[in-house]
C-alpha cells in the first residue's frame, strides 16, 4: 500500500524553506537567469529587434578599439577616486562633531542624513542641473557677493565633472551615521588615559580614534567605491556625458550602447567587464586590508 506524502508545515526546516521560497524564486528569476542570459548575449551580435547571433569574442575585441570605452573608464575612475575620499572625510568630520549629544542632535542627524535618501533621485538631479545652469542659483550667489562671474558650470570640460562630484559628496549622511555608531563604541577610558598622559585632542584623534575606526573606514570605502563605479543617474540626468564626453560615466556609455544604439550584445559585454572591474577593485581593497585596518576590536 502506497504511503501518503505529507508536509509538516510546523517543522522548523519546512517552515524555513517556505518562508525563504519567495526570495529564492525572485533571486533565480530576476537575478540568476538574467545574468546567465546577459552572459550569453555578451558573446553575440544582438540588437534587440532580431535574434542573437553568436560571434565569440567579437564584442570584447571591439571594446579594445572603442575610444568611448576607454574615455568612460577614465572619467569613472577619476570620479570614484576623487569623490569617495572627500565623501568619507566629510562624513567622519560631521560624525566627530555630532559625537557630543544635545537636545537638537537627532534633528541635525536627520537633516544631514536626508541628502543620502533623496540625493540619488531624478528630482534632485534636475534641481542640481538648474542650480549650476548659467542663470542658476550658484552664479547668482556668486554675483550677490560681488563677483562678476557667469560660469557655464555644466558646459565647461574643467568644471562639469566637479558638479557631479560635489553632488556625490553632499550625500555623505549614510557614511556619517555608520562612523557615528563606531565612534560611540570607543571606550571613553582610552581618551581619559591619553589626557592624563598629556595628549591633546589632535593626538588623541590620530592615535586612538583613527586606528580604532579603520574597520569602519574600510567598510565605507568598499561600499562607496562600488557605488561610485556604478554611478548612473547623476550623469544621465545632469550632463548626459557632455561636454565632449568629459562626464561620460561607464554605466551611461553602457546604457547608450544598449538602448540608444540598440547594440545589446555589446552592452552586455560592457556590463560583464564592469562586473570584473568591480570585483578586481574590491579584491585589491581586501588584499591591502591587513596593512592598515586595525583588527584588535574595541
């Protein structure tokens, strides 16, 4: 006689599978499967409108001869290398200032964190574009303090990229809160002992605060570097990569190839190259971690 198959939903392992099933299905359908399809398209001539034709390494060979590919890489790395350290420096500075609590501390933290929530939105990018226009707020403020200037911030190859960098640095709120949380975990006895030994505030910051914050600095560095390499909205909305491709981010170049030129196969190849770049940069950061990250805990 055949036994009936029963599922005991009250069993711990069964309940775990059932609760994680929606995530597992979504992960497979919306991440793993699209990744596999894009990997296949990276080796194909595919323009969305017609079936993909396998061409081997042709897309990657074309990439090596693509001047816009190298230009977008140069712009993206410059943006990341400049904006990330500035962003972390401002975040740490404000976190140190907020370490002393007051009645208005919660309000100040919320105000400084707000740009991190809305800073990447399309609305803020449009607002930023208007602020740095010829007749925008920035030029009017400069004229208001007596400077007779009318700078084309977004039309000059020397200043356009800096408007995007400033927008990124402005969004330091999330890193600030992480720094603030770590600062509060440093025992006050360390500073008391340093004060007894005659160490000033700067000496305490360099000898105590910074070494103990290196794990948090490393975490923020990795996360912000990845975000910077994958930046898209700021460039796409504010400058569209202009003038003269001086602000052409890698992700915008990939978007243009895929959805403007309808060269989806080449766009998929660009996407996989960026995955390798992000993986390499992250690996290099972890490889150098032991040289400067304090691992003794608090």
